[in-house]
C-alpha cells in the first residue's frame, strides 16, 4: 500500500491483478472499506499483513470484495462495447466458438443483449459461477439444459466451481506444503461435504461442470467429487472438465480417462516465464516446477485434452498456445529455455485440443470442430500450413479469414502482426 500511497496519497486506489485472484489497495482504500489490523480474513479470502499485523495492501480471493465493494461499478454500455470488441478480437484469431469460464448474473445480461442485437457471432456456452472467490456469482436458476446442442442458441447448461486459488498467492491447494515461510497447503474454497454435495446435485441434473483447479490437491478433490457423484447417480453425458492443472499427482492422471473427465489445458502457461521462475519456483521448489502442466503425461494416461486461453489472463491467440504446447518454450522469445519438454504434446494433439475436443466440450461436436461433409461451415483460412513449418514459426501464423456458419465474420485487409 505504501507504493500506491506515495503515488497518490489523497485518492483511494485499487488495482486488480491480471489473473483476478489478487487486488492491490492503497491505505485510503483500505480505510474507506474499514479494513484494519483487527479485520479477520473473510471466508475463502486472505488479507496479507505486515510484521505489525496491519493490512499490507494485498488482498487475495474473496478478501478483494472488501475494497471492490466501494469501487465504482462499470457501466452497462461500456461492458457491452468491450464485449463487442472481444468478439471481433476472437474472430481475428480464428476463434468461432468459446466457453465463458465463469459467468456472473451481470455477464448474462450482456450476453442476452448481444444475442438479441445480432452481435453475438461467437457460438457460446456459459458456465454459471457457483462459488465466488472474488469474481462475482452466477445463478443456478439461469442454468438451462433445454438448448444444449443447439449451436445457434446462447447456451447456459454449464456451471463453474472454483476449487482453489493460485500459486502466485499461495492459495492453490497442494498435497505437500509450500516451500515458503508460510509452509501451508494453500486453500480449498469448499470443504469436502460442500464440494461433494454441490457436484453431486449438479451432476444428477446432467449439468456440465467446469472446475478451476491449480494445485494437485485441488485436482484430486475435483476428481473425488466427480467420482462420488457418478457413484451416486451414474455416468451421464454432462462432459465435465477440469481447467488449469498446474500440478497433477501421478496417481490421479489416469483418473481423467476412467471418469471421462476432460483435461482443459492452458498451454500458453507451460513455459519458463517470470511467473514460473520468479514467483512459483521459490514457493514450490524445483521438483514441482519441473512437473508443472503435465499435459504430455495426461495424454499418455489416456486423458482427452481440450485447450482454452483463459483470456483475458493471457492471450487469445491459439497459435501462440499451440506452439508453446509443442515446444514448451516462450513463443515470443522474451524468456529463454523450456519447461520440462517431456510434457510436450504433438502438433496434431494440440490442434485437436483446439478444435474437435473443444467442440466436444460444448456439446456441438456433431456440427462443428472439424472439416467434414455435413458439418457447419465454421472455417478459418490461415497464411501457412502449420504442419509444414518449423514448430517455432507456428506463432507467426496469420488468420486471413474467419467464417461462422458460412458467414464471413473477419477478413484481414492487409498483413499485420498477431499479438
């Protein structure tokens, strides 16, 4: 907080971290929100403190809400404009379908407006947020299975469950303790009884579940909950998936195939950037860093891999992600080295993860996701054949044209650079 105080001591300042799991607040913002040394950590949140016990200015998970409740809300029209720009950005990267990984009640209003106006040219599945680590909440009442499989509809047949936090704030849940001075195991947002009951009730209704799970303990808890739900209600075609998977214990890797759970990977993170080397390495150690993002091991264990960007945390550009999945290196050249090349996957596996397996997760694999007679014309034209070039050149791929249902939604006017 002292850094923000020095910049602008007279104004309450709040900055949300790019991953959304942490917020940085000035002294005036903390005072406005009534956050003091005596303020207890809220459920599922952490108020970081200095040596005297006073709030340091960093708030993790639900503790962010203490100050964000006093921040001015974004205007509906501004969010709507941002969403329209995001849709066009997606089409520029050749994206025709997407899953909103954590939809709130307010988000749903935006999507409905976009759909009504004809501006929603992405095929969307919305995962309504069931528990709030600081992002907002969705409504279970808005989950509707009636339009599942209808690629022309705005579909809300999925739910999002946050199992843990992130390694950066030591809130990701780990089987073994962190190597840092805190030495804890991180944080589970729901206890076993809460998680199992929630998962079982949603699975019983064939609601698709998307889990945020970073740590190996969180991944295990998600798998345990799914296994419990299947034992209670039987297997169905909900098509559950677990996202992020920074650490997955070897004993749990084969469970993805056994339980028919898709591993939803963010492969752009699987390279030695500053998050890994400067933040994660000191708190989880070299051995666990070298086991991070075990996509190759999951695939060899029989898991179905699907790919997501987690935008806006990281780039939407699928060609950056595909190159990183294959090389485990930074496609931009900013960071040297590779992150455990044994966990690389093949180019074909990476492309399938971005196409047919993504369509499978969206329950639209009978209509889109591959080039085949009878499928809808969701097509992308690119400037090079990524199967005929060196892997390190894949990220240079330019999208020349994107079509959704045979309608051109993006056409590149002239050569440029994808960011």
